[in-house]
């Protein structure tokens, strides 16, 4: 019997429109015969019947087609679809009435009434049966056809569009079993015959009840806090999670809405609305300028290149010491912009001042975004001389050349680890900030820094490492159970950098209010759950201890409250400059360079402590295991 249902289901699903047209035609003919059958008069004995039955049928079927009755796929039929079918029957009957009267064809009035009633009930009944056969067929063929039971979160217009698209085209073999929504007035209702069963708090219960395998969050306008709350609930169900993006990303064409549904990403779990910046000033500033991006092949650098390219610069120059990274972003931009973007790639190090001089001499550079840096905290603790060479001397070289060639703006990519640093990497970035603040006082070039927290998914960051550890079956390593970090997305970070460059007057350190810090343990748990696994059950968590120079809690500003200057951009602040001895700064930088190339680690540590008083030397254990923070 199940095979019979499966075969019927497959046939109906493949040729559903034509099957319905054929069945409706039969029903219309029967309905026109029914008054005569009821009256006991054989239709062939009625002289006008032979000349009108096909006209009656034709009028009905044309009306059904014109009014879009067959555009509705009855697997998701609702009250509005029944109403459309009934309305089409009324109009068809009226057209037939007008036709017979205008043609002087005598038809008894009870024929119109009985035919209308039989047609209406017949066409609606067959759709109910049709839908039932489809549902039974779907259930019966689920294992064979690999249908996926779906729950949709949200009972708004986006869900209506999703159901409509699934009904027309269902390559993913979705079977939408239920909808959940926190609007109590919607619970108990149907959307295209799919029931709204509960609030979001009852998602785990509904997942078990309806055997849900995949959940789609279909509330594009949902705020980040509620999105995180709902996704946290969903993550505990072990269902695969997908999400419809924000309203601004949606296409107006419902036929393409399924293409916009994407996998849930860890960014969705941060509980913070993405910062929205006015990009018009950025475009005006970047347009028709020659822009140099150092470290252009890295995570931040490559995103800088992508966004800068979208603002139509005169020329984009990508500088990176790693040729593979530079080549990768070059090819990506060529695929995107082709000949519309003038672009050059320079394989060079910011440590090489002669190469930098030649570059600035020949390229007429207007703006520099300095993203080249060593950023890995534990590796820089073990190799402080490399952090000095790259982060301090490299920045100093670039700043000197930018000043000499009087470029318009120089933007340093900094980090929250430069705030009261306790590690080599953070201290070297703080020294880099001091260099640009000092030069800004005496240069025609406007020097500015942009400071932000950890970026999600960057090379060497916690998330890619967590994903690799989860893929390998664990354990996921965390340095401390209570460790927290500020996070933002790479596009957000780059938006801030570009916006800062357009509004900067020189000397500022821009800081983004990144919301609440994220507990790394919770981040790891969420990533494990997004993989359909259970933390501490399927994947173990291993705590390895804080690494040398590592903070339990990151700070964002050097001094809170009174040191923050609010800008006209929401969530963006400027840190008031901290006074320091400029002459001592550059004298000690010379000594730092010598100590770095002499591999004199003790002297490097002592000089950093003099330059950055908050930096305190930690024991550098060469055997420290590299793990996540």
C-alpha cells in the first residue's frame, strides 16, 4: 500500500498542474449534468444541452486559468486559496448566465444554481483530497526521497514567500511541518496550511513532536539580541540551522528568496547589531585616489581591498610579503571588476625602507592603510624580535616615507590589545600608535589609527581553530573557563577603518563600542552545537591555562569614560591622546631596532617596559602549548 501511495504522490507532484486541470474539467462536466440527473431527465432529451455543455466547460476552465487557480500548489493551500477557487466559480457561472441570456438560450435557473454548487464543492473537495494524498505520499516516500522535516521560525511575510517558493520549486526536498512565532495571536492559525504551533520557547518540544531535522529562522528584521536568544534555543536541538538575512539583503522577487537562505554563522550568535555606517563620505574620499594597502593579502587587508575597490579608486596597490595571499586577492578582484579596476601588486616587506621609498617615489600614493603586522600573541611572546621588526620598525619605516612624500592620509590598523598591554604584540601595536600620533603633530600627512577587537574568522583567530578541532573530533582547547573577548566581523572592522579615514583630521585613535564581551567558552559551545554536536558529550573541552602575556579580560580603551569623545557616528568614539616623551620614543626605537637584529631579548623587554609602562614582563615559557583564547 505504501508503494502505491508513493507512486501516486510522485505522479501528482510531477504533473500536478495538468492533473488538476484534467480533474477540474471532469468535475465541471459532471456538475452541468447533475441538475438533469437529479430531475430524472436524460440530458440527451434536452435540445439545448448538446450546444451548451462544452461552452459551460470552456468558460469555467478559462476563468480558472485566468484567475490563477492553478498557480496555487495545494500542498500549501490555505483559506485564501479556497476563496480564490470559489470566486472563480462565481465569475464563471455569471459569465455563462450572461452568455445564455444574450444568446437566447433557455436554461432553467436551478441549473445555474445546482451546477455552481456541485462545481464549487467538487473542485474544493478534490483539492483537499489532492493535498491529503501529497502529504501521505511525502510521509511514505520520505526515506526513499530524503525529504527533510523543516520548522520555520517566524510567521511573517518572509515565511509566506518561503512556503510559496518551496511549493513551486523544492530542490532541497523540504517538508515544512510547522511554524513557531512569539506573536500569540498567530498561534493556532495556518499559513498556507502549515500550522503555527507555539512560541519560540517551545521549539525543543516541537522539534521532538514533529521530528524536525532543520530549522529556518525567517525573521529578517529581528534584532541581534532576539536572534541570539532564538538561535541559542535552536542550537540545543541538534537540528541543522539556517537563516534568512537582514531586510536590506533580501531580493524583492519571491522566486529567489530560497537562494538567500544561508547557514547560521557564529556572527549571528554575538547578540550585537552590526554597526551601520554612512559610506557616502568614504566613497567621496576614496574615489579617484591612489590607495596603498599593506598586508593586503591578509584577513583585514584583503577586505580593505574589496571595499576600497567598490569605491572606484584611481589605483589600488596591494603590498604583501606573502605572494600567495596577494595573488589570491588580486585574482578575486580581477574576477569581480575586470578592467574597471586599476590594480597593482607589490611583493615587499614594510621592513625594507629602500623598497618603500622606490614605491612611493613612482606611484604618487594618496592614502595608506597599514594592515601589515604580526598579531599572534603567544608566537610574538616567543619571538619578540620579530614583533619589533615588523610592528614597530615596519610601521616607523612606512610613516617616515609617507611623511617624506606628503601623502594625504595614513591609517594604522590597531588593536584592543594595545590598551594597557601585557604582551609583546599589544605593546608593539601601542608603540606604533605612539609613532603615528607623534608624526601627526609635525607632518602635512594626517595620521590616524583605528582600534578594534578580535575579528571573526581571521587567519590565526580562535574560530577557524575551533572549527578544525571540532572537525577532528576534539578536544576544543580554551585557555581559561572565564576568558572573554570582544568580537566584530571583518566587514564591520573595515567599514570603521574606511569611515575613520574619511572623517579623520589627524592624530585620532578611533575606537568602536563593540557591545558586550563574548565568553570564549560560550563561543566554543555554540560552534559545537552549530555542527550538530553536543559540548562535553560529543566534543570535549580542554582548559590549557592562560598563556604568557594573555589577559583574562580585554580592555577596549586606555581610560574609560572621561577619555572617550563621542563622534557623530553611532558607537564610534575617539580616544583622547595620552602624553608621552616624543624624543625618548624615537631614541628608544633606534635602540629597539638594534636589539631586535642582535637578538638581544633582555634589552628588548627592558626598552618596551620603558616605552609602555603598563607592559610587565612575563616568564616566556618556550614549551608553552599553542591553544585558543
